[in-house]
């Protein structure tokens, strides 16, 4: 079982980002929004997008934010596909 997880981590490490990197202006706007945002759920979504943009894996981000990696995957997908940060 351990070798399976090593394989998955290696795959995630060498696999290129699925989405285009954020522009510096967009990154700065997200960082500014994070500082002023009162809703913790939105702040977590912003952190997930920013960490993903830095090249961190879904699993790493999930561990840092104390959520499931599928949740991070959904946050990133929602942002890059629909520009969505607010939870439903």
C-alpha cells in the first residue's frame, strides 16, 4: 500500500499544472481580497488557489487547510473554470 502512495505522490509531483498560472495582477488581487475577506470559507478557497498556483499538490494543500484533497480539487476547479470563490 505504501508503494501506491509513493507512486501517487511522484505522479502529482511530475505532472504539470492543469490550469494556467495566475497573472501577477490577479495574484495580487487575490492576496488583497484574502486580507479583507471576512468569510473564512472564502479565505480558504483563496489560499487553496494561491498555493496551487505556487505548484503545491492538492494533498499538501488539503493537509495544511485541514480538509479533504477532493475539496481542494473542487475549490481550484471552481475558481479556474467559473471564477467562483463564494461557497454555494
